[in-house]
C-alpha cells in the first residue's frame, strides 16, 4: 500500500463517527439516512464523513434507483492491518523480554523487610 493511501486510511479511521460508519457497513450497504440514524448530526455531515472514507478507498458509492448506497471496501483495512502486524511482532518480543527481565529481577532480589516480617514466625506462635 502506498504511504499516501496508508496515511488516508489511518486519517479516516481516526474519527469515531467514521469508524462507526464502517462498522455499520459490515452489515450491508446503506443510504446516508440509514448511516446517520444513530448520530446527532445532519445528513450533510454524514456525507462529508463518507467522502473522507471514499477518498481513503474504504467506501464506494453506487446509485440504485433513487437511492445512493455506500458499500464497505475492506481491502485497504486488510493492507493497513498487515502494515500494523509488523509492529505487533516487535511489541510482543519487547513484552517477552520485559517479562523475562522481571522474572530474573524477582528471583534474584532480596525479599523486602515487610514481607520477611509476615513470613517469620511470631514469638506467640512458639508458645
């Protein structure tokens, strides 16, 4: 995926309304009125969101009779996910190293005094 399209996809996904629109489109094609129902915004505002999604390649729009339907185009999401997947490997390896370092630290650290007091037998316990 070219960097400018990747930038457009992430920019489009940055807005919660646009993410909600994409989520709704996973159920099937919809009109601007249907997409705008859950939001307290005007149809022109929804149309602007759709234009951003369309420019990012995430939505296509077709005319069916008198309706104009929006359709989810998932390929750019797949490509963005593949791009992010490389960083998932990096973070997983980093967390594994951190887990290992913490385990080593805990195994070699002396027990704090407060913990030793709780584990040492009390004088009353010996009576």
